[in-house]
C-alpha cells in the first residue's frame, strides 16, 4: 500500500477505500466510492451548495422557465475548459443528457432524471434548452455529471471496458482529473490547475484500496491517512479525545434498509430472479416487519448513532420527511407477527418452521456485505428474530459487487441495503417506480424491485407539482404508501461517523455547513476545500474556506478514508450513495 514519503507532504491527498469501485464511467458508476471519484472529476449543472444543499451556480450561471413550465433555459458558464484544452459548452451538456435519453446502457446510473425530457438542445455554446413533457419540479436538482462530447461521442458502446480508463474518464473539468487507475489498488487524480473556481490547495488526490475498515482506522492512528469515515461506534468512540484527532458525528442523508423481494420483474412485468414467491404476499412482508427490532440494531450495532427509520426520505430533510404514527409503525411485536402469519395462512410445521401456501418450508436467504460491520452483526439478529416467528433464514455475506448484482437481478429474498438521498426527493422516489424496473436483457435502476400503481400515481403527481407545500404533502403520501407495501423496511438513518487528523488539517468544509458530513457529500466541497494547518492562519491557497473562495496557492498532504456503501446510484445495494 502506498505510503506518503517526506517529499510528498504538502502535495498528496490520499483517500483509503474499503468499498470496491464498480466503474469510473459516470454513466454506469453507482457505488458511493465511484460516485465520489466522479464528483471530483466532472462538473454538474446546479450542484447542491455546501452551505445548505440549495441549488448553486456551477456550469449553469442562470436559468428561467416558460410560463407553461415546460421549457427551461439555462445559461452556461463560459471560459471553462476540459483538461485536454477543449472548451466546455452547452453542447457538452446537451450531448450528455441526450446520450442518456437515447442509449439504454447509459441510463443505468442516472436515467430517471431525464425520463420526462422531450428534447435537450444547445442553440449556441452558452445556451441549453430543455423541453419536458410535463412540468418537472426537480429541474434544478439534475444530479448528472457532464462529460465531453468530443471524447464520448467516439465511443459506440457506453459500457465498453475502455470507458473505465484514464484515456476516457481522465478528461474532465472538475477540481481533479483522473491520471491513473489500477483496479482494486489505486486511483490517482491530479489537481486541475485551470479549474474555474480556482486551483485546489492540494496537488494530488489518491484513492487507495484497503481490505477493511479496521486497517483504515489503524492507518489514521499511525498518521498514514488524515480522514476516515463510515466508522463503527466502537471505532468512533475509541478515537474521541485522542491528541491530534477530531471526530465528527454528522446528520446523515442516508437510510439503511432491509430489502424484501416483492416479486422482481422486468419492464415487461415478467418475473426475473429467484426470490421466494411467498414474499409477493404483502401480509407476509408486513409480518416480517413486525418481527424486526430496529431499535436494538441502533443501540447494539450502531452504538446509538442513528435514528429510528420511517420513510425513505431521511429526517435530515424535514420538509419531505415522513414519519409513521404510532398506529402506523411496524413496532417490534412477536405476538402480533405470529398472529398475522397464522391468519395469512403460514402454519408452523412439526419442526417449528412455517410453510408457505404450497406447503413448502418458509426458508429465506439474507444477503449482506462481507466487508461491512453492520451486515456481519445485524444478520445474526435478523436470523434470530425471524426464527422466533417460524421463518428460517440463512445469511449469505458476499462481496459488494455480488450483492449489487444479485439485488439488481432479483436473485435474493432479503438483503441489507441503503441509499444516500439527495436534497430533492424526486430521484429516490423515482427509483421505486415501475419505470425503474430493468429492461429486458438490461440492468436495473430500481432500488427495491417495487412496482405499485398507487405509488406511481403519487410519484407522478409530486414530480409535476410546483407548489412547494402541496408537493411536500404528495412526497409524504408516496412514502406512506411505500411503507404500507413493505418492499423494504427502513431500519434507521445513520449518523455518519468520521474522524480526521486535526494536527494536519484545520478545516474540511461540511455539507450542510456545521452539521453535515465531510465525506460522501453531494459535491466536491470537502476535498476541494480542505485547509491544511499551514494555510489556516493567513496562508494562501485555492479552494473553499469558511464559505468563501480565496486565492490560489500551494498544495498540502491530505489522507482520507472512505468506508461506505453505494448511493446516488441506479441500484439499491451499493448506496448507498449516491
């Protein structure tokens, strides 16, 4: 594993990854680790601000909509260049969006953002025009990295393996540019000296693979890395109060869930995968929910660092968050779960294991990630709780990629998963619609294999509702419907636990400011704005500092550890993460 040499101090920022990289290709990347790399590499139209997650001006400097709310015109910032010297124009944005609209393979990561687009054009280099079929409330929350047309238009198949190489993915316009990629070992990025906001304070960013989180924490203690996230409660508590180390308990934007396969189908509504058919019965799914005790998972596995789950929009976004009432909540109640299973027609056999309606023992598989502390520990609780109500569960801890593939293909019964949500709720809701089901022979963008006409109706209403209060109510109604139908049980909203070497770094901008995370942001703010101690007292340097842009200067050593799961992705198992 690379270790910074003395001459590298002040120049290299190293990020330790304990999650696999699925793709560098932004059309396909879904793991939290992959999305994070992409956020450093490509600019977005109106990314969420560092201060409060509201839309900020990046590629777009201004925007307006027509009276009928069907045409949006964005003014594109001039003077930005790709790392190969070519100008960034509105035509690059139009190309990126049109590629996703017309190429099924390119829809894998971010296809739901453009489903309502009718046309996307660039009448000139500074103007982007998007026409939608219906009004769309999320037009300033399009979380799609923009790629250079002159590079990607030469690629016939967007899923060509060559797209994960620096020759393709290394042409960017973000604060850093990919220069080297060794799968499962290292991703090296160089600071972009021509970045439009100003050159970063560091010269190089490295993402280095670690086999597990314990190794990453040891690296922090030994001064080999400077920032660690996705800490367990035990790791976090052990780092508190240590000299030279500062901890950060953040308000998270991620929910953790237990997926329950509701009967996976493709876009033609034909069954796929090998999920236990009994789980298509909503009464069985509700009984499973009542047999679980998320509070114990929060207390015993997360060490109290989490909030009890409810809707799929976390409590950190209070405008859209839905909380079940006491009568609606699936409280932990073994007697009620047993009674519901009896009434629904799942009798116990002589061995105590219930049988389904065809007389087969009710045996379920539980997938989790072998690299994740939560999956390892929570799996035993779930096996025990469901065993107590007569459902036999076998845990299967697998790699990140295998879990992602199996939940995307419907080859699971139960699976631990999670999702890092965006400030606007449209994306995470869209992932639960029938439209997100996989095309025949294609990949799934569905987060839960859920397909429900009532949920879809509520989603369509909220996505076109421009009155903020009415839209928020529709978002909550959609979450209530999801909760009632139980394609998954939202277990908790994690408090992200992080730590950094405060003897080396005075500041990492959080998102949102003050209470948010350092890592796994909806942007590049923390790494771009990392402030070394040597520059904290009047020294020069580029990047974001205390909400302001300051002058360009020399680099500094930053070392960061990520121990995350996927989010912002097309699939549910990874993040997590985006």
